[in-house]
C-alpha cells in the first residue's frame, strides 16, 4: 500500500511591481513674426517673401504687413506689382526670434527726378556694374520705388520700339534712405524744314544708342 502525501500548497503568483509612467514635457519653439515698417513714401507690395539668408530657401510668402517664420536670419524678396516690376532681393538681413515680433524697415529706395518734358520710360532698370542681367526693373513709372542697397549701373529704355536701352550712370543706392537720381540730360533733335524725318539716328562712343 502506497501512502499518498498531500501536495504542497500552490505558489501564489508574485504581483508585478507597479511602474508609474513619467511624462516629459518637450517645449517646441514657436515661430516669430516679421512686421513691415514702411517709410512714408513706400507702399505695400503685390507680394513679399521671407527667404533664408544662407540658402535662399523661401519659408513664407504673403501680401499683408506681417509674416511668420521660425527663428533664424532672413532676407526679403519684394514684388511691388505683378506686371510692372521685377522681384528683387533686398539686401538687409532680418533676425527672427521665437515668439517675438521684429520690425523690418522698408526705407531704402530710388526716386527718379526728371523734367516735366521727360515722359516715364518704357523701362528703367539696374544691373551689377558692367553686367547685362537685370537686378531690378520698373516699367512706366517715376514714383519712388523700394530698391536694394548697393552699387549698380542705371539703364534707361525710353521706348520699346523706337529706342534702344542706354546706360545712364553708375549709381550708389545708400541703405536707409530714399536716393534721388536726377535724369536731366538728353537730346531734342530739330532737323531743318527741308530735311525728311530720318529712319533712325544714333549716338556712338564705346556704346551705340539708336533712335528711330
């Protein structure tokens, strides 16, 4: 006869220690705001953009007087009108801080001053010294214009079909002011009564300026 021994009591499952999850607050830096501070002669543009000063990448674009962007350094691309202006990169750098508003002074510009007899040109524009590519251009207007600071060649194109562009002068656009540019020299050809009107006439030195 085999004697059965009682089974040992079952082991109770150990209760797992409770672990209380700890939350961690991560603070994400919010954007800053760039607000335009227009000079008295300047007007809000058709549109303007913030681009990173180092890479040129656009981060914001609009047509009101404020734009938001993350902290960093930016420049402004300015488009005064859709059809009569070329977009231009302004030279001033704007430093944006998270959660703060910084004012961007729009106070550098050009005003063409000409006699009443001089009609607004079909186009006037700026190039880098001795270059051909347009940095900035304005069509059919002598009103004050927002412009980038720097040294440029000023070109004048009186008529699209009856004149060729001519380089008037090398100019310096100083930052923080409206730069007056006097355009007061020209030619008013008065042929004799017995001469027929010429098909064209031209002035020549190192460049040729042609009129028809």
